[in-house]
C-alpha cells in the first residue's frame, strides 16, 4: 500500500526548487542563514516535506523564518499574504501539519 504522505522524487525536486527560489527572493526573512544548510536538513528528513508540500499545493507560501539554536532546527511558516481560500476546512484533515514546522518536530506556534 502506497504511503499517501510520501512525495515522489519529482515532487521533492520541484518543491526544493520552489523553496530555494522563495528563500533567495525573501532574504530578509532569514538573515544569516544559507540555503545549502537548509537543503541538507530537508534532504536528511524527507518526511518533513509533506506539510510544506501541502502548504504549497493549497496556495500557501512556506518559507524559512528562523533557526532554533538549541535544537538545530529550521522553522518554516506559511508566508502568504492571506490565508488561502478553503485552508481552514482543508487543515482539519491534515493531521500533523502545521504552519510552523521545524525539521525535527512539528511546532504549533502559529495558527491557521
């Protein structure tokens, strides 16, 4: 049985390109951070791409907004200007998904 929360290689590569472009276009959100370090964390924990992919496919704009020195985790928020239409209803069915996503744990530090 196929895992519905698993991204294909093509999906991972496409998402990585989108995230990298957004990272480069919005450097003010992550001063002092470098994309190769973020990318290495994402590649080491591909299961953490699922919530980012879901944010992206529902009209969100996930981007790196912080780094937790204690845990060594990068934190992603949905940085879209507005909550995408239908997001509240869709979020109910997305267990384990959140706006603030660290690469080791899922932190619910922002609400839909």
